[in-house]
């Protein structure tokens, strides 16, 4: 095993760790509104919410965009097109804004770290050529760090699961033990999602109406812990 091959698994842990400042800590992806309205009250509800995000949003949209951005990381025109697809498939303004803010937070850190292509990607957003949605940013930056496509997909799925479970803990819907039980029970669903063929960009889609509506209602809540 070469030195690079020994380092890559450790880098994967670093960049998918919840301590890496990706911006996800500020977002609940609609969970807070559902908790405030008494629609998510227990561990089973959290798992159902997580499953909806994984199957009906991440696997059919974010994963698709990430994989194709990973493949086209050095093609600005194709990246712009993939980014636009993400924009138009995100129905609520809150979901669109949240994805772009997370992408910006991640990109800002990688600019500071000197990751290859980070500054070029940032310049493209500043000039209006890109929106900077998180799956595009993930695909480009993780490819620049030499993570293969499956590793990048696994990191993104892991980030989704941990960020939603962390939000549920902070909202006091579940405790830390429940979060770990849900995480363990949910891993086969993640593996199954990763084994599905990746759709073509034109086939990417998302259908999470309850979550989209909850995101839109979030700004009307009197008490808010999260930005979204």
C-alpha cells in the first residue's frame, strides 16, 4: 500500500467528520418546524423523516448531481448546468438557500486550506456563473482531494444522516442513545441507496412535499434554533 493510499482513508474521516465546518450545523432541513408543530415527537418519526430525505431527495437528486459534478470537476460549463438543475429542483426558497449557504461554508474552508480548484469554484460563484449548491461543491472538492466517486457519495450520505440526527438531539426529540440506534439501523438503507444505479442528470428529481412546506413555514415560527 502506498503512502497516499494510507492517507486517503484518514482524510475521508477528517472531511466527513461533523467537526469539519461544512455549515450543516445551522440547518435542520425542515425538522424544526415539524417538531414545533408536534408532527415529529419520537425516534420513529425522526427515522421516517431521515428516510424521506435519503430516498426522496438525496438519492434521486443530490447524489446524482454530486456524482456528475465529481466526473465533470474540471468542466465549468457542465458544472454550471448541474448547479442550475439543483436550483430548479429545489422548490422552496429555504431549501435552495440552505444548500447554497452550506456550499459556501464548505468552499470557504477549502479556500483557506488551499484545496485545488476551490478558489476557481469560488470565483465562478462570485461572478454569477454558479449558484454553489452543496452537491456540486462536494463533488468538485472531494474529487480534487482524490476521493473516488463511491467515497464521495458515502461521505455525503454520512453527512446527511449525522446532521439530521444531531438536529433531532438538539431539538430534544431524541437522546444520544436513540440517535446512535437510529444511525445503526439506518445504515442498510444508506448502503442500498448507494448501490442503486446513478441517474442521468436529466432524470434527477426530488419529491418531499411535507419537508418543503415545513421549510417554508419555518420563518413564521416564534422560536427558532436553526436557520432552516
